[in-house]
C-alpha cells in the first residue's frame, strides 16, 4: 500500500481558480456578441489577438522568472486580463495598440509585481490607461453603430491591420456626446445617439449584455454581490440627485448605468479580487467609491469615461480600506487594526 | 444578534459566521447498527491516550490481567489511567508507533488476549447520586474517561469546578459535523437512554442552570431518539442547521447560547461546560455498570472497505485489524485517514492502535479523496475569509506564514485559528492553508518555549546571586558571633560593644534575607516559602541579638511567648502555598487544553507546589499539636508591618476589581458602587505603598553585589558611524533582505518537506512491491530538484547577507559568535572559581569575585545580545 501522506483537510471544494477564470470568460460572451453586432468584428479580432499576446507574454515572463509555465498558465488569469482589456478598447483599435496594452498589462502590471495575486493594480486597467494617455485619438475613435453604418468584415480587418481610416463611419459615443453638449437643450435633443430606448443608442444593449453576464457570475457565485451593487448604487445615487436638480446639465441615472463601460466595470473589472478590498464591508466601501468617482469624472473630468481611472484609484486605496475594515475575530472584543496587506 | 433564527418559539438558535457545506458521505456508514469490532491478536495500549501526563504502568511483562483491570494509573493532576480491554497477558511494555502527525513512537503496553474475555472486579452503582460529587469525580478519573469527541481531555478535570465557577449551560455535543463520521449518530439512535443517564450524572456534578443538547438537522432519527429518551429529564434537545464546523466547541457554544469564549480562554469562563455524547455514554457505563473506558465506537468508512459501518472496538486494536474486519480492499486503499476528512490525519502505518479519541477511520481510494492538486497563487478572492468560522482573514495569515512573519501572523490572531480547514476547503487555488498555519503555530510555540527557557536561566542566575549574597552575610554573622563568644569572658563594657556589633550584623543579615525573599516573590519563585522561612530565621536571630543587647543592659530574660504568632504565620503560609498550587494547576489545565508546549513544565510546577503546600500543612498540624515553635516575638518591624498591610490592601483591591468586573458583566445594579469601592481601595493601597517606600528609604540600604544589566552602556557592536540617511537606507535594505531570506527559508522548508514525504511514500511503495513507480519517482526527482534549487538560492542569499553583515558591523558572524562564546566561557570560569573559594577565601576576595562575576555576566549578556541582534537583523537565525 502506498498511502498518500497529506495535511488536512483531505477533501477540497469543487471551485478551482482556472474554473473561476473560465466562468468569467463565458460571462463576457453576450457582451462580445453585441459589440460585434453593433460595431463589426473589430472587437472579436482584438479579443483573439489579445489572448494570443497575453499568453505569449505570460509564458515568456514565467520562463524568465523560473516558474512552471504550464501550472501558472492554467489559472487562466492572463486570458481574462486580455479579454477584459480588448473589450474595453474601441473596435477600431489596430493590432499594435492592443499589443502594447496587453503586453504592458501582463509584463509590467502583473508579472513584474510578482505575478498573479501580487499585483496591486488591475492589469487590464493599467494597460487601458497607458493607451488612453499615450494614444488618446486612437482610443476615442469609435465607429459604427446607429446612426452610422456598421463596418463590414473587410473594413474591420483593414482597420485591425492598421490601414485606412473609416471615414464616414466614425462618431462619438453617447457619453462623449452628452459631455460636449451638456446644458444645451436643443443640441441634446438633436443628438440621435443619446436617444435609445432608455439610454444611449446601441450602448444600452452592450451594457445590458454585460449586466446579463454579470448576473450569471453572481448566480454561479464566481463574484460576490457587494462590489457590483455598491458600484452601481454609488454611480446612480449622485446621478439621480444631480439630475433632479438640473436634467439639462446632468444625465439621468439610467443613462449613466447603461452607457460606456459601466456594467463591464461593475461586474468584470472592479470585482477583480486581486486588486480589490477583501472583507465584505471593505468591498461595499470599495465599490461605492468607484461608482461615485466615475460619476464625478464623467461629469466634471476631461475624459469621456472613467471606469479605468476610478478602479485604479481605488486599487490604490484598497489596502487602507482593508486596514480599517478588518473583521472582529471570534473571542476578541473588537477588531484589531493591524497591518493591512 | 441579527442572525437569530427562531425554531418552535422557545427553541432559539444563533448563527456563527462562515462555515461550509461539504458533501456529507454519512449514508455509507449510518444505515447499519453498531457491530462488535474484532478481537485482535494483540492490543497496543498507549500510555498517553489523553491530553496530559502519560499514565504510569502498574503491571509487568508476563502479568496475566483481567478485563477492566488497571494496567496503568493516572500520573498527576491532568492524566488518565489505562485499563485492560479484555483478559490476557501483558507481553511487552515499550515504544510502539502511535497516531501522531510526525509518526513518532510512544510508550505502550502490549496485551495478548486469551480469548476468554473474563471480567475482573466491577463495582456498578445502583444510585450514583447517593455519592458525593467528590467521590463521583474520583470514580470518573479512575475509569479513565476522557473527552471522546475531541482532544481527549480528562473528563474528571474538566467537570471539577473551581470555587467561584458557576455553570450556566451544560452543552452536550451531538452535532458530529464532519463528513463521513457517524459514530455519535448511531450511538444516539441506539443508546439514547444511556446517554441521558450520563448527562444526568453531569448535571448532578455541575448543577447547570440549563442543559442543551445540540444535534445537526441531518440526523433526525438521532434527535427523535434523544427527545424520546429525554422526556422528564431537564434536557433541551436543539436541532441546529447542518453546517461545518458547527460541532467545534466554540462554534456550538455560539450556536446555542450566542456567547463567545474569549480568545485563549476556556468555556467555563463564560459559564459553559461542553461534553460530547460519547463521553456521556462512557460516564454511564463507568458509574452504573462499573465498566471503565475500554472500548469506543469508531466509524469505518470509505470506498476501500466492503462493510462500512460503526464498530465497537476495543481500545488498542490495530488499525490494520479493524480494516481487515471491515473487509478492506488493499488495492483500492490509497488514503487512510484517522478522524474526519476535514481535521483528521493521514496514516501511513496501519499497525498503529485505535485510542480513546479515534472516532473515524476512512479508507479511501483517490476517486473518493483525490491527491492534493498543486498549489497555485492566491488570487485574494476572499472565499477563505467568507468560510472562516473564527472571522479571521486566512489569506493574510497565509501571506505572513509563508513569509515567516510570525509577529504579523500573531497580530492577525493566528492563534485563534481552530484549524478547521474550511478555508483550505474552499480555496480555489488549492493552497494547503492549514498546513501553513500549523507550521507557523509550531514556530511560534518553539520561539515562546525558547524565550521561557532563557527567562528561567536568567532567574536561576539571579536566584543564585541572591543565595551567594545571603550566605556571605550569614558567614559573616557566624564569624562575628564566634569572635564575640571568644571574647565573652572579657570586660563587660567590651561585651556590650561586641553584642551591639553582633546585633547590627544580625539585622544586616535579616535585611538581606528580606530582600532576597522579596526578589523571589517578584520573580514568582516557587521556592518562595523557603526564602520566607529564611527571613523568619534571620529575624529571630536579629531579635535575639537585640534582646541580648538589651539584656546586657537590664539583665532581664527575653520573653518567649511566641506560640500563637508562629502558628498564625504558618497558617498564612499554608493558605498562600495552596493558593499558589491552585493557580498553577489552573494554568496547567489551560495549557493542556491548548496543547501548549510548556504544559508539562507547568504541571510539574503544580506538583512541586502541591508538595510544598502539603509539607506546610503537615508543619501546621505539628505546630498545633503543641511542638514548640522557636520563633520569639518580634518587636514589630515597621517595614514588615507595612509590607503586610500593602499586600492586604492590594489583594483587597484586586478582589474588588474582580467583583466589579463580574458585576459589570452581569450588568448588576451595584457595579457603580463596587467600582467606587475598588477605586477607594486602590487609593489606600497606593498610599500604603508610598509609606512603605518611604520607610524603606529611611532604613539603611543593604549591600548589593548583583550586577545591573542596564548599568553600563552597550556600544560594542552597534552601527558604524555613518550618516543618518545612509543608516536608514541600509536598514531598509536589511529589512528587505531579511524578508527575502525568510521567504526563501520557508520555501525551502516546505519544498524539503514535500520532497521527504514523497520520498518516503516512494520507499513504502517499493517495499510494498508496487509496480508502477515511474510517476512517483519522477515526482520525487522533481521535488528534490526544487528543494535543491531553493537551497542553493538560500545559500547564495545567506552568503550575501553575511557579507553585508560584515560590511555593516565591521565584524563577521564568526567573530561575533567567538565573542559571545569567549564571554560565556569567562563567565563560567569565574563562577567556578567563586564556588571553589566560597568557603575558604576571605571576605574581600569573595566580594571582589562576586563583583567581577557581575561584570562578566554583563559582558556575556552584551555579547550574546549583539550576536542575536546581528542574526536577527540580517535574518540569519542559527541553523
Ligand atoms: S481562498 Fe485561496 S485564493 Fe482565495 S483569498 Fe483565500 S487563500 Fe487566496
Ligand atoms: S482553519 Fe483557521 S483560518 Fe481556516 S477557516 Fe478554520 S479557523 Fe479560519
């Protein structure tokens, strides 16, 4: 008899990090489908390309750091980073843009910090912000979607390869549009892009799709409810108040909830466990602060969307939040405030 | 409480945080009735089947014994005897492998059954309640009953209450929350009436306000059986929702009462005593039937046995024989777990015996309990924190344990972890969290033990110092007395002067003794009474000398009416000694309950104190019987009187504080009044203390030779003179280095351990003639290279660190070590010299030597500290 010698517990739960990551990827599929439907296959191309780059970068870095490649690749975290970043990029992003973003995310924001679990910042958002700051034009160039024409496959491929601007196809997102014309009732009325069924044209469907995916993750218990709920409430509440005060200058809460990267951010990005706060109470605070920040930056800031900035800022604050929200241990009168992480 | 569920109106159940719901796997073993276990060819009875001191054998090899006969007696306050599970012959007494995570051998009695199963004397009680609680406790201890649900703490100790302890709730644990185990389930279904009888004994002993029996809702038959049996008894059967680990003592207390046991405390401190249903059943058997604890019910389950179920096995039955009995399929047996799947230990030697605490045996293939998957990175998902019943942050604990940052780990309450394994169960990255915690806890305990050892060494040194001082003073007094005696026939005036001198010397000696005693008291020296006796003796001598001086003037005989006072003193001593003993015993119990390393020491201390107390008691008896005590009345020494007053005042204050606390806890109305009283008492004590200080200051100072370690500055090996900025930068560097070093060390230790485990598994496989070894070999190779790799990295870093240490302190490690060794050798030589010369040398030499000794001790201390600091700063602990 060769008996196994192991430490207790001798049985493990069914959840597995690789499985968690796979669930996250499945949950992005509706969103990806809608994006492709509305804006052409640019996003799809970018997602595939980003995965490729991410896996290669991860493998190279693991090799350089002398880690077992197969074991760490299996956790799937690189793929998730790649997918989330590619989903956040405009569908017109050429291959090199994606390449820079993903490579930076994996090599610098993740592996140089010590790999999965050690990175203080959400790697996908670090990559996104780097691109936004370095290539602002390419990063705000959206095409297609009503009222414009959706680019066909060939156009998307050309765009991806970095050839030819799609003149006559490009336009601004609803968020951008509202920011430009805020306060001007006439203009706001004329902008078709602002008048979807209940929020911005087209974007409402994108966000709905991500909301669906997020609910799936909640249902499968891959993520907790604390961060998304607090996030959405933190965004909707100030929006509601401001909109009550002046609906011309401030967009309504529904518009905020279903525009830009709100749902993607709330369910897929802010919930990245590595860079978020850890306790339930901490996560409520964390999520709410992200939501509030997004509203503030969208309303007063210089950038059309703010999910990436807000998430990164709160990543920075997560250790502090952890520090002040440590649970009270059994048998202790009150929670100790010890070193955070 | 928010999380409060109401069940059936009065049945109130609370909740505890976290918890998990692993697959139960109970139905494999709980559908068949309890069956008798095998009669093995040999029974192996460890002398330590419980927590506490091992039992002492009463039999010899070759003795024929009867069933139930005492084979070994309990040894000390916390221990339990061993009985013969059946009749037969003792064939060996010696070390045998037993259930221990490290696979250690331990002393065992080996009994060869004769197959007749003949009972020895049994003394069943018709009505145990006719006995006094004390007598019952004695019987329970005699029957060798220990907690059968958990760690095996002697039941007689657990249910004997201190003077002020009051039990509000007696909690009987029938939860059995671990998967696979059904021993208590079947026991409750089949023998509910016996359990109820056992509980009634507990009620009689503890007199609780209420008795709650907790049982999980996945055992409806057991609950029904107990409810039926408990009709008319004052037992409240409460069904709790199935959730692991609701059967943990602390969690069950929380579930049923909403109370939490304070960190590091015992349930009795919140008025709760917990007992397992199996223990209650054993109590019944012991008292009503006169059968000591010689068998228990053990679940045998898993997919590698043909007849899973519950067996009533004789203690000492080897695991292999029980498996055989249950129809084991050796080709399927890949993992053997003693205990449950969440907290049990894997066995690799099926020869080990089942003991009083063995509640379950899982014989599983890797289909049922698969091999642990490789550990992946922590993604900080927090699943572990959500599952932790103690509301810890397991991911943080893991982080600190892995980096050997024991201090932070302790700050994060690592010691409150109950090792339930819920966190490791849910961890998606397959991190063996509990293994890390056990490792870190072990390290912390080792460190604490080392610290304690160092403290004891220092105390010993100081005590010796005091003794030397005292002896010197005595000798001096003797010498003077001799001189004086020689000169006695001389002129009267001379005589008076000599007497005065003698009196002065004697009072000096007395003061030195007082001081020594006080120091001993501060230290908590167990020999305190000896010092106190010494003080009495000196005092007598001094008083006599004083009286002699007076007499020389007045020629009046000294009064000797001292009897009552001596007796009062003795009485006080007896009281003190027995209080000290009780304290020590309590401490030892707590230590045992926590399985602390120093439990044995504490226990032996308690023993010493008990002996002391007994001795004093005997002395008191003698004194009362009229033997004249030799202590004459003392002119009341103001310092002494004050000291006594201070002691009394401060103990009054402490009592008041305690009363206040209790009152506050109970939210009594008079808490405020009590607090005011306590404040008043404190003020009084303070005032007295001040008076005492003044009085002491007024009294002449006694000579003092003991070195003061703080006296000299310690500039030997501190930082080199560098710019402040540089220094802090290099500090940071050093801290970083240390962290890296620690992390590497842990990594190496873990890697090495894994390699060793794999290696021994391979060896075993080879021995057992397994065929397919290639995969294992490859794994061993891989692990070995990993360990080697880490070792290399560690060595490189060590070298680097040593180099930087050299650059940093100007001395390399070797020099520092040499320094320390040299200083210590010098110290030893000097103290040897002092010892040698003590009786021959004159006073001045001795004084010189003593002070030299002091200096040397100080040097050695400094050198050692410098070494230690260097080691710590640079993360180089001695290997
Ligand atoms: S469950 Fe495992 S992976 Fe998740 S935070 Fe805890 S230790 Fe890390
Ligand atoms: S093993 Fe310790 S840290 Fe893990 S869940 Fe149990 S009590 Fe919490």
